[in-house]
C-alpha cells in the first residue's frame, strides 16, 4: 500500500521495542519523505523485514518543527514462506519447495553434500556456499562423502579428465566414420 496519507509532511520511524528504559528504543528504519508529487504533501513509506516474535514501535511525526495535521497510517504484514522460490530474510536458500534431500531443506537451510576438492579428490561434506568458498565442486544434493566409492572423490573425474574422456570418445567416433568411408570407397 502507499503507507497512508496526511495533510502535512510526515516523518516515519520504526524502533526496536526491547528497551524498558528508552521507550522508543533504537531506530532501525526511518523515512522523512516519499510518494509525494509536486504541489502535494510528502507522505513517508517504510518497508521492514520484521522478525516474528520481536516488538517494534512505530513513530509518526512532522518533518519540520510545528508540522502537524491529520491523516491515516496503513500497516501491512506479509508472511514470508519457505518454498516460495524467493530467498527471504532468515533463509539460506529457497528452491521453490519444502522437500529435503535436494540441497535446500524444509526450513530453507542449505543441506550438506559431498564437496570434492581437486587436485587430490579430498572430500568434505559442505553446503553449496561453503564448498564454493573452498574452491570445490559440490556433488548432487543428498550425496555425502560416505556414499562415494572409497569415501572420497578420487573416483570422480576432474573437469580436465572429463575433457580427455569426451575427446577420446569423439576421436573414436571420428575414426569409425573415416574407416567406414575408406572401406566403402574400396568396395565401390
């Protein structure tokens, strides 16, 4: 929504509500103008990623000394849901579902998988973020080091080894085609 409307230039602030001695607490968000157009009053708008269970205090006032008037204040709360495909506050990942075993669990926390660090093939169970930070390659979600042959990554080809394998297959295929063409030419 537009945050409400007022017939004066507003200033809006949100404070944490944890302090008993300081009634307003610490300012965690503020806005003293926005949504106004030329010739109209300026109405403040704030968006805050609030945490469930926390207390917040909203303070509305005038921008300048003596700014007063009347108006409305609209407050909207939008629930954040794990599994909506958007990484919201408090989520490490959100793959659009709440299934476990696919790299992002039912609570939108990254799940560990086998992280292969080459050269050498050392294996450590890591999340995607920590594996990337180690310069490793994360295996399929749900595949842990213990489930790999020998418990390490030595049986998994590196990218350069994959290149040699693919190139070998291509050369064998090309050799077969060349051999067949020569053979047909001799017969014909």
